[in-house]
């Protein structure tokens, strides 16, 4: 019996290797120079997950075993209402949270601050301003804001003035979260980290705002609804305990 089990496992492994080789051979020439980093069975039977490294981070495609068709999209599990592709990308694009340049962040704390979030944000990004309203609904949170003025770079000096303000957290919230942006009164000429933050964001592949990093290093591009944000904060914090 054990002999048959070993043979069965060997045949399954051989078939998987053959599929991976065929998928790589068929797809990689079509990817414009991007490289396939891995191939494995997808959550849906009969589909294969293809992981591709791009300048913007990891990307996931799905294909059949013969690589005759490609699906560029997300797999949603209806039973749990989960976006399985998005969850997978969060893990694949995760970083070491401790590696973020916290000395260049504006720190906003509410309550105990026990839940932690880092965010690359532009004060003139509509999605960022909307997300600030979501953040305002949460207590016991520490938000490390990396000012990333890429939407309206001509106003980058407003972010520099935030850094030069006596109370950076207050200045940031008045600029980025108030119904109408209030530009800080402080000069924008003090030593500030804006140029270094732009470089750091580019190295991390931050290409949209807001981009969020959670305590376990998972990344989310774009804002979240309050309930989804609370769930992620709790889950990612628990993963680090």
C-alpha cells in the first residue's frame, strides 16, 4: 500500500512540475520582460496561480494547466465574502514593518495608540481625505503618516510646512483631514524629510495614495471601510503577538 502511495505522490508531483514548466514557457514571453516568480494551484480547482514580479510589486494571474487562457482579475469566495486574490497579494507584497522610516513620519495618536498603522498619504488626494474621515472614527490607534505629495506636487511645500510646525500631528490633520485644507502658518524652509520620503516610497513601490502598511507588514493600496479597517488592524496585530 505504501508503495502505491509513493508512486501516486510521485506522479502528482511530476504532473505539477510539467504544468509549471508549460505555463512558464507559454506565458513568460508574453509578459513584456517581467519574470514569473512562482506557479502553484489556485484556490479554484483547475486553475493555476502565476506570480509575476513587476515594478509595482507582485501581480497575480490565473491560467489553465495548458496556459491556453489567462485570467487577469480577482477570485472572490462568496461564502465568506472574501477577495482571495487581494488577501494573497497583501501577504506577497508584505514588508518588515520595522524597516519603515518612522523617524520621518508624522505621528498621530488617539487613545492608547495600541493599534498601529503606517500610511503614505498626499493631503490633496481625494481618496486620502476620505480615508482620514474613516480614521477619525477609530480610537486607540497610532498612525504614522509618511507625507507623499505626488498628486499635486506643486503644493509639496504645504507638507514641508507641516513638518516645520510645532505640532505636526495637528498641522497634518488641519491640512489633510479638515473639510477645507488649512495650510500651516509655519515656514516650509526647515530641514525636512520630503525628498527622502519620495525616494523611500518609490523603492517600496508605492504608486498610489493612500498606501497602508499594517503591523505585520501587509500592504493595502487604497482606503478601507471602517469595519474592514478594524478587522485588519486586529488581525494583523494578533499575528505579531
